[in-house]
């Protein structure tokens, strides 16, 4: 399970980016070594949408 820090991003941060940064091993465990995370790549290319905390 993700840590409390990973699940509670501060205001102005993206929920997905924060989770993938602070719970990286768990979030990316299904990937091969050096494989890009499809969710992260899509997120970088298409923006954060409504995932920013406090907006």
C-alpha cells in the first residue's frame, strides 16, 4: 500500500505525479527495466487535467 505521503500531495501538485514519485516501485512494478510507464508518458504529453490539488 502506498505511504501516507504518496497519497496526500500538497496543494498545487498533481496527484498522479506525486503518487508515481513517492510510490514509484509499487506503481511501476509491472514494467520491464528501463521501460517507460505508459500512464506517465500519457500524462506528460496530455497534461494534468483536473488532477492538481487545490484548484
